[in-house]
């Protein structure tokens, strides 16, 4: 995109600082799920438990728990993937 105009040089410094910092987000290890997604993996009964963290129009679930539930919901998904 090029350099920032001289009248807003602070933007140049701000973007450089953002590029240099490689911080991890709080929710990197979480998967966002809508209520429809929860029904697909048969996990709607977990609403209101500490496993799901409510956020706006859905929920956050730890990625490891999500992967386990996904494997239980469709145990032959890997074989289907290999055949495709």
C-alpha cells in the first residue's frame, strides 16, 4: 500500500508495531460455534455448562473438546475424506 501520508505519520509507526508484535489471542485455542453447529455435533445439552462460553450469538468451546465431540458425532469422517 505504500507509506502513510506525512500528515498522519503516527499510522506508520502504529502499523509497524502491529507487524512486529506476534501475540496470541485469548481465543486461539477455542472454536466458535453457533447453536446450529452444536446441534450438528449433538452438543446442545452442553449449553449452560462451563464447557461452553457464551459470546454474542454463539459459544466458544475449547478446540480439543470440539475435536473429540466431532469424532464422536461422525466417527467415519476421516474415511470419507480419504475416499473423496
